[in-house]
C-alpha cells in the first residue's frame, strides 16, 4: 500500500471513529429518551400549561411530572396550583346555581311527559345554549377537582424536610380548600409535623378543616389526641365533624370512648344515632344495636375494665320517630335526599315473591310510603333522573303534610323514559341546596337513598370508576351516607356495593 493510500485509509478511520464517538455521545433524544428536566423547567411547564384553557390531559401530565422534583420551590408551585383552582370557584358555582335553577324549572314538568315541548325555536335555542353552558361549567369543575387531588397526591409523595416545612406552614391559615388538601397530603405521608399541629387544627373555626383534621388523626397513634377526639365526637356543634370523629375513634380502636359514647344514643336525634351504635360495636365487638339500655347493662358487667361509667341516661329529644325503613334499609336520618331512577328500563317487570311487578310502580309505592312516615321535623329532597336530572324542589324542604302531598303527586305522574344519567343525579343530590349554598355542614343532606335498576348510559361522566372516584372527592369532607338500592337483575351490584360501603351506608339488592 502506497503512502498516499495509507493516508486515505487513516483519514477514513478517523472519520469513522468520529462518527462512532458522535453516536455514542449523541443527545438522548436521538435514541428516543429525552433528557430529564430540571426542577425549574418542570415548574415553568406547570405554570405555562395552567394558564391555558380546556387542556386537562396536559395539565394532569404537568402535575404528575412534578414528582421528579422534591423541593420547596416545587411544593410551593403545587400549592399555588391548588389555590388557583379554587380561586374562581365562587363565581363559577354562582353561575351554575343560576343556570341550574332556570333549566330545572323547565325540566321539572318535562320529566313527567314522554317528549320535550318548547314554544318556539328561540326558546328551545336559549334552553339548549344554557344547557350546554351548564355542562361545560360542570366539566370544568370536575377537572379542577381532579387536578387539585392530583397535586395533593404529588405533595404527599414529597419526603424532604424542607417540603414538609413549606406545606406545614401553609396549613395554618388561608383558603379552606387549600388547607384541606394539604392536611390530606400531610396525613397520607404520616407527617410528624402534622401530628404536632393536629391539636390546634381540631379546634379550627371552619368545619371542613375540623373534619380533615379528625380524619388525618387516623394516620397517627391514639395517645396524643384521644381525649380531644372523644370530646369532638360528643360536643362539636357540626354533625359532620362529630361523624368524622366517630370514624376515627373506630379506626384507632379508642376503647376509652365507650362510656362517653353510650349516652349519645339518647342525645343524638338523627343519622348519628346509627353512627354512634356502629362505633360502639367496632370498639367492643358487641352487636347491641341502638338500644342504650342494652349498652348500659353491658357496661355495668365490665366492672373496672373500662375507665369510667356513663352519665345518667336522658330521654330522647321530644317528638321521637322510629327509624325509617326504605327497601329494607334502616335509617334515623332527618336530612335525606331520595334519588329515583325513571329510565325506560324501569317500565319492565321483575319477580317479587313469585309475582311480576313493574319496577317504577313498585319504586313509587315504596317512596310514597316512606314520605308518609316523615314528620315536620324532617327535611327531604327528591331527585329524579333518566337522560335529564330534575330536583323536585331546588332545596331540601320540611316534611309538612302539604310538601309530602305535593311530592307524592309529582311522583305519581312520573313516566319511564330515556337513559340513565347516574353521575348528574348524584351530583344533584350532593348539592341539593345549590353549588354555592354554603350550608353543607349544618343544613345540608346527611343521607342519600340512591335507587337504580341499571348502569350509567348518559351524562357528563358515564364510566363507573370515574363516577365512584368523583363521589369520593365530594364526600371526603361531607360525611354523607349513601344507601344504594338496586332493582332487578341488571343493576351494577359491584358499583352500588362500593358506593354504600365507602360511605358507611347499606346496599340492598331487590332482585327477586
């Protein structure tokens, strides 16, 4: 080989080696693996995407990506996201209330007819535009809640002391929605800092925060907060806070609460009678139901094994009412909403005691029977649904003779038609007094009786898992018990059983 040829070969080798070196050291994106972004880049991506509209998947993806940067700056960025999501809710909920009221006023009469009737194209166009706007607002609200929950879960995954300190500092004051989300995040990570703050948070002025604090206590031992939880379960002015404290007493097996709880069976007047009885059963292993005499006798037999004796038993409040029995469900509730399926499939018959009976006819009869048992001291709401969802009244009403008669007459005129809009029916029940009513904890519903003979086939969300998850988001700080009644063979037993179980309710299958 001549010197010239050797020189050419050497050049070719150098070029080949250079090419191999370039390939070996090429940026990762050339092989399909983008470089890991810095915390600053992740935060900038999050800021940019949260400014856009109607890009839920991208927003969710940006929030999820924040898991890669456990830093104080990223924790603060996620807290800002949660705060920003809740900032425009009051105006959004106010508009939803207005639109919902206008639409409901028209639909309440349509529910009992086979077809929608509008007088003129302009009225129908206006109605359709309002309905579309309400649906859009509802979708945006759903997404906001899901994004806030995603941000909370990312915060819960952060483990560094600096992020815990940043989250803990923000829990002390400010927006209740943000503070509630941060409380959940700290509880999920079993934060020692939260354990120190719970004593104060359990006394917070906002019921929602006291509920979150009561539930968060389940993540810690019972020694530090047992006395405070017992006091809350018996004395807090808000029924939902008392309910959350009872759940925690049960979860932590705080048996010292038993002597103090037994008298509550005669002092409570409503759904919490059942909550107290269930807590006593969980703490003692005894199935003595709601009978205070039986519990007092049992306690007397325990000798010195429990710390104290109950106070003298008082008689129940005036105007006692035996528990309601609705499709086999037992309830002491005095603030209830009935959700009734009127879809086309409810026109079918199913076997009861060997005879066929029309499902909607049977459901009407049972509902009217239960309504007749209510007293003026009770409040009730009625939601009926097929394709559309209607609140008979746009808020809960006292169970006066006039209201019961009017509700019974309305039920009588219902006809089976259309598909099954489970999601929006449950939303209407949860927010029976309005999206922005602000009366959830004192005057709102504490029990929902949900009846259906099928599975979702219509509505903003028709996937059972998504419906279940969204109801869980609503109910975290509401403490509503959901009793699920399935008619016939075609209802989704798994979904309804989970719905009832997760809220502390009962599932009944009236399939035969």
